C-alpha cells in the first residue's frame, strides 16, 4: 500500500497515519550506519528516530523494533525526512499484516 502524501503541507500534516508519542529504542542498519536510536513518535506508517548518524533522504534502512513481551518487528524503512545531527523520519516498507496487528496493539493511535 502506498501512502498518499501532500508535498505542499507541513511534514506532520502529510502523514497518512497518526502516531503515538512513545519513546522506545529502535535498532537500525543501512546507509553505511548501524546503531540504536530512540523514537520520538511511532505509528503504523513509520516513525521518527533521534540519531546523530548521517542518514540521507531516500536511504533504505532495516529497523528492529522490540516490544516488552519479547516480540519484535523487523521491517525495511525509507528515510523521508532528515534533520542532520538530530534524527530522521522513516516510512515503513512492506509491513506484514501480522507486524501491523502487533504494532496496532502496542502503539494505539491517539
């Protein structure tokens, strides 16, 4: 499914899905960088992660999002917004129905 985004609107208004204001650790790998970042917000469509890593827009990362019950979601994500030295916004790619259901349970929309 492709998210429709209005490129003229401010970034937060262009999101196709709402996000929960939840801080968790996310593990990432890609674009010549590997690390752990904390999220600022997360939803079914993507998340914002705080990181000093230089991750350019368009880069594809593999993310691992762990949950308290020991389950995790591993998903590819494209960097759609970069704030160098502070963090990036990513959009999930190919989220499975099972992973989507798990995330909806763990991160209900506000």
